[in-house]
């Protein structure tokens, strides 16, 4: 056989792995995420922007105080300064 050699199984697998990685990368880049967060999460983002605060269901831990509301009826708990 004087033509070009057939690709070996290992080079074919490398190409397959490369295409799988490219497809996975394309699925991660979704156009919906480029528009910013949905409007119902704005209060949660505002809670986290306060610094040392987070959203939680139920009462805040002893060293935290309620400083607002988050989506879904959660409390925004902020660290109290002692």
C-alpha cells in the first residue's frame, strides 16, 4: 500500500476526545446566561452584596441578624458587629 496510512486507533480516539470536549464547551456557553440574572434574584444578589450576609430559611444564627428578605421567603442574615 503506497497511499496514505490509515489513522491508528489511538489517533482516532484523540480526535474523538477533542470533539467531545468542544461539544461540552459549546453546551456551557448558553445565550441565556449572557442576559444577566433573572429579575426575581435581584434581592438575593443585593443581600450578598452587603458583605458577610447570606440567604437562609428560618431564623438567623445567633451572631447574625435579619437585614432583609431574599427570594422564596428566605431571610437575609447579616453578621452583627459586636
